[in-house]
C-alpha cells in the first residue's frame, strides 16, 4: 500500500456527542481534497462510547481510517505524539474533535503548505473553551520549554520520541537529562536522544518498587550504533548493594547469568498482610536485607550489570531451557521493531513460542524478521507464532502490557489455530493474510 499524501490526526477523549457530526463534515471535506489521505483517530482512554463509535467508523471507511486505542488517559499531547508515530503522510494535519476548528479549513492549510511552508498554524479567536483550558494550555507550553529533567518509562519515551523530529533544542531548550527504565528500552531510542542532544545526560536506569525505585544506572557516554541488545542497567548507586545469585552461589564472572538481588536500607519492610510472600522475596545475609528481584542478569566485561530477562521468562520446551527475554531483546534489535513481547501460547494442545512485534512500519516485519532471528538463535528458540501490532498496548503505568497482548493472542490461537496474526482496530488478533 503506497503512503498517502496527507495524514489527519485527531485525538479523542469522551467525544461521543460530537463524533457523528465530526464524521459527517470531515469525510466530505477530505474526499474533496483531490489527494490521497488517511485519518488517524486516537482514543485517549475514553470512558464513554467513543471507542465503539470509532470502531464503527473504521468499518464504514476502512480504506482511509486508522484507529489507535490507548489503554489509559495519557493526555492530548501524548495521544497526538502516538498518532505522529503511526502517520505515513507527507503532510500531517492535527485537528481537535470538538469542531471548533472546521474540517473545511484543512484545504486552506494544505494550500499554504503547497507554497513551501514547513509549518502552518491557524488560530480561532473565539473558541468556546473554558477559562481553565486556556490557562492550562498556556501553562503546559511554558512548562515544556522549562523542562530540565525528563524521566519516562521506556514505552512512554518511545511515544514521546516518535520519528525523532521533536527531539531537539527548539522543542526542549533547557533539557539537561533524560532517564528511562522500568522495562527494556530499544537502543535505537536511546541513541536518537544522545545523537540529537549530545550535551544532555542520557541514563538507562533500573530499580524495582520494593527497593525504592532507582538502584542502578548506566550513563550513555557515546552512541553505539551497532548495538543490538539493550544498554546495560549499570552499577549500583551509593548505599545500594547488588549481587547476582545462581543456585545459592554468588556470580562474579562476566557472562554468567543469575538472579539479581538488591540490598540496602532502601529495601522495603515487606508486603502488607503477606508474610509468606515477604519471606520468599526478602533475604538477609551478613546483616544486609536483600530483595530478590526475579530478574536474570549478568556482568559485562567492564563490570556493569546487564538485564537478560525475567526469571518467569525462563521456560522449558522439549527439555531445553529458553530465556524469552533473550528472544525479546533480539527482536528489538531489528530496525523495524519498536517494541516486542514474547511468551508461550497453546496451539492445538501444544505449547508454542510466540512473538508479538509492535512496529511503525505499515507492513510489519514477518518472514524477514524470522530470517533475521534464524541467524542468531538456535532452532528450538525461534518463534513458531508471529503477531504484529501497529498501536501500542500499554498498562496504567505506561509500560507495554505484554500480559494483555499475550492473552489476546492466546484467545486468537484457540479460535483460529494459525501461526501469523495482525492486531485489528477493534483490539483483537486476527489471522494475517
């Protein structure tokens, strides 16, 4: 499918009353442009009937309509940046859903862009916004320009990054530090921030809630363009102890994997009313209380710690131990993969390795990705079920909701028994053509 000339982006939040009128005016205005277009509608966690109306509209005009459903209310700016990430048009037009900026003006904006302008804006002098919205909008713009430190979990940082056009000094003139973590961050995202803002500190951080969040950090001093695996999570902060333990033995050699234990005064007292779980997770040795993270890690040759996968990512198939985290990280190293989830699914009564990739590309990597993984993984570790998604599925914390994606894929495998799937606009996996 060739890319359209125009992408129209509209964030939606609890707009059920106005959506029918918007569609009635918007599609005729776009059809009259005389140029190819796509309409990218982003639902920002609406609690009314907006998601249903968007799904119905997609079914009416699937030729030009794309719908993104965010799992929570992340705000209009985040919704728009998510849509930018998935837009394919040469020109991108943003529009509010409340019809205070008429759809018929899109033709005027494009006409100005055709004259050679890079950016064209319009102002409606008598918008019926509340006093609070005016104040909040102005405050957010001032706040963005004064941001000095940006801390975002990896999925949100990827959404903020988009295609990288806004990662620059004009957008965040006072930014001095970027920190990410909470899940594996695509090294391509980290490289882009360091490349576009070389004087800013870019930090890959690690730390569970049970140990008061950030415990280890790794500062990216130089871009590693050839890096396929995630950047290390680094070294423990002052006052934090970290050890890697395998079968009761403390690991010290580079490359040898084991469970990461975090120790020190910042470790929690325990889980409320859950003494058995506390006893399983908290270990005291030589007067130091350690939290068993459940994360499998190892030392690099330089003595830093790198994340391999979750202990519960370790599965056994045909008697062989498989770290699904290793599969996930290798998939992330492919240039067309933005995020990934790996797990086991049941297909016709047999367990199969499944890989879900979230890609910005219109045609998500399929056989090409499998060939790529085939050069790096033994046959028993390669995925037998492959699914692709274009819209991010995130949890309330902003992380990629791997569990939800895998549950949806399991439902599809039980229903269809196929080995290739694509994520549909109505939030389910369907067999890929």
